[in-house]
């Protein structure tokens, strides 16, 4: 009887991590950042049939990069979690922290127990009464959850985009300024790669608007984005 081939648990986890990171890096970047009246979520997405940015609940939104069918399953699970919690208890009991912890448990179980990890990275964002109350949570493929402040960049070539935001992001900027900064950051290439302009038709963008009484999520159309860009260059 032959001896089965042995692979150490550490090597298995490293292989799973490398596999998931490569899959996520192939996706187009998405960024989430705060501004004076809420939270902006935007990313390159030429496919109009598939959303990378969605509403979860009254003041909570979801953004993702990676494999669409996998993060769409997570989005649907998040909506069900929020609806159930709000119905059984109270709408105020539905929080981004609770949702992020639920996602962390699910992703962690898949990473350790399934043969293939999910190739996804998520952001759960909740808009508060003030900028200081806004909450941003980043979740990675292995179930790690981290609270971020100001902005998050996921997928693709994230580092040059994050570098622009680190230098220029201002928490109390207005929406038009935030949109122009977001589009500038998304168009920033890695070192040695020629810069390209992303057409507004290929941008998916939405906001969590703190000035709204309850349902804070609203999408920004290509026409609206075009108007903002045009006003900034006139």
C-alpha cells in the first residue's frame, strides 16, 4: 500500500491564499471613501448587467471585487441577514459591524473547510449622522475583517490608487470633489504603465447620502458623472 502524499497545513493555506489573491487582482478596482455628506462607492465596471456595488439595508452598502457569482451569493446572504434582523428585532439593530462579523464567519469557514477559497474582497459601509460616525469594514477572502478610516481600495492595481487617495482625500469634501478624485485615482496606473482615461459609461458609482431620512443609497448615473467631470474641467 502506497503512502499518501503529504502536504503540510501551512502549505495548503499558503496555496489557497495565493490562489485567491491572484483571482482578486485580475478584477478591476473599486474604491470606497467618505465625503462631507456621506460615503462614495465607485469602480470600473463596463458590464451593466452585473453590479459590484449594491444596497444592503437602510444606511448600509456593499462593494466587492473578484468572482461575481461568489460575491453575489454573499450580497444576497447579507440582505437576508439584514432583513431578518430588522424584522425580528428593530431596524436600528441592523449594523455594518454585525454584517461584517457574519461575513467574516462565512468566509473563514469557506477558506478553512472548502477545497477552493472564495476569490473575493468585500467592503461593508455604513453612513452615520456625521463623518466621524461613518463605518468602513474591509473583509478578505480568509475571513479577516478590519475597520478602515477615510477610504478603502480593493482589487486590481490597488496601490497606486490608494497612494492618490492618501495624498488628496479630504473627509469633508463635497460630492463633486470626491467623485473627481475617485475617477482620477481609478485612472492612475502602476509605475511604468501608460495612463488611460476610463469612460464614464464604464464607471459604476453610488453614494450613501447621510442627508436622506432612511434609505441612504442612491446610484449615480453616467449623465451625472459626466456633468461632475465637465464642471471640474471648465
